[in-house]
C-alpha cells in the first residue's frame, strides 16, 4: 500500500481548520476576521464529509467556546494582577471584556474545529481520503 503523497499532520490540520477526515478541505469559506462574518462550508470540498453531523450539532461547540473564554479570562486576570498589582476592578473589567470581544471570532472558529477534530466520536483521519481524486 502506498503512502499518500499529501500528508498533513493532525496539529497542522487543526490550526489551519481543515477537514478532520481527509485534512485537505477547508472548514470555513471566509477568514476569521472579516466584516461579513465567518461562513462554514456544509461539506468538505475534497472528501464530501458533511460537517454538521446532525441537526443542532454545533450547539455543543458553545460549551467549548465557553471553556476557551473562561481560560482566557482567568489567564488575563492573573496576568493583570502580576503585571500591574492593581486591585481596581474597572481595570480588570475593561481589559478582560475588551480582549473577549477581540477573541470572539477566534473562539467561534476554534470551538467548532475542536468539536470536529477532538470531540466527535467515530470521526477519524483516513489517509486514503487525502489522496488526489484523479489518478
């Protein structure tokens, strides 16, 4: 059996928001920070995987997004405390909410990528699907 010519690591596929089954097709049609918002493809352009596995599938991604937000806010609170030593609550509120707004598109995108790549049982990488369609 030949090894596929196109090989993308799991981490690289995750970071670049590629299909979890073939690691070739893009999950999103638009960039992360675009004015028209983020649009997700319905299916993989390479292997045909339907991304929304069942109706309401991406509601679970809200929990992953919440976990990302909490981790970011706790990290920021600790960083502010260590760097400034301030006990002014308005400093914390302003910085944390400002960063939360800036990171909202990141959290939206990577909560869905996390859901597809790591949190969906039975959805695994298939190297044979990474090969080019035409031979």
